[in-house]
C-alpha cells in the first residue's frame, strides 16, 4: 500500500489566518481525498482531488474556504482559509487502494488548533 | 445517503478479555472496512471484507461480512493494552462512488 507523508503534523493558528497542509505520496495515484475529523467525531470527506482538474467538494464544503491543489499524481495541498475556532480539527489526506482493493491509506493527519 | 451505525460507542475492558463491536446499515454495502486510529495518528486499515458471509482474520482480529450485506462485526480476542484506540467501520458509498462513509467509531480502553 502507498505511504503518505503529511505535514505539518500539528499547528496552532490565529483566527483569520490560513494554513496549507501538504500531502506527499510515494507512488502515483489518481484520486486523493481530504477529510476532516472534528474532536471526538468520525471522519467527514471534504473533497476529492484529481490531477489536472478542479477538486470536487462535498456538501457543506466550498472551494473558497478549502482550496485544494493537485499539481501532479503524488502531491496535493489543502488550505484552510480565514480560520475560526470552529475549524479546529484533524485534517487527513487519503489515497485509494489499488485494483479492487478499497483499503484506502491515510496520512497521519494535521491537528489544527485555531485560537 | 448511506449511513453506518456503529456500536458500542465506547468499551472499557480488562486486559485478556475478548471484544466485539458491530456496524449496521439500512443500505447494502459491497465492501466493509475496519480501521483503527491511535491517538495522534491517521486510521490504519485492519481488515477488508469483499463478499457476503466472508470471515477474515488478522492475528487476534476477526471480522465478518454479514449475509444480508447490511452489517459487519469485528472481534478482538485476548485484548492487550496496545489495542487501545478508536475502531471505525467504513464502506464505499455505492453507485460506483469511490468515496468512503465512516461509522462514528468505537473507543476501546483496555485496563492492564
């Protein structure tokens, strides 16, 4: 399975600022996924990022708030813009399994605290 | 959309005890995935199930894909302190979608 490097692992940010999270994969993948995990909650999909096209956002998430880049098949970034305390969460990137394997792999996550 | 109902929400057990948790849905799933999340880490895949009735083991872990395709369970035998964490069930949304939907998780605490 793919190995994902995600950074930063954690950050404390001032409200109103933006943070960009990076996700690097050790192999080429078609789709990359960004999730949010609010404190004590399950994972919620933010968007799907395909190389060469705009990301597809889930209901409740918009590009202005969570712009995503996908410049190549091994890298993606998620920016959390104009942050408020409600954005304090763990943000995770994930890549699809290979073939018929739905065993998606996750990065170790970015723990964001907005003060 | 499809939802996964996971229970129990939390468990407190003694080391050496067996554990069972389950996941149900009102919709059919063609794949069931069980993940474990350690504190400060991303979820790690434990077991993937692809066929109704399938029973799969991974060390002390055993998971089954329900015959109706609407449920799955995960058992942990002879629990140890490192089993502590949050266990999530997940499955693809269906309709050709590659996107996963997750249960709310079962938080496991193991007392030595």
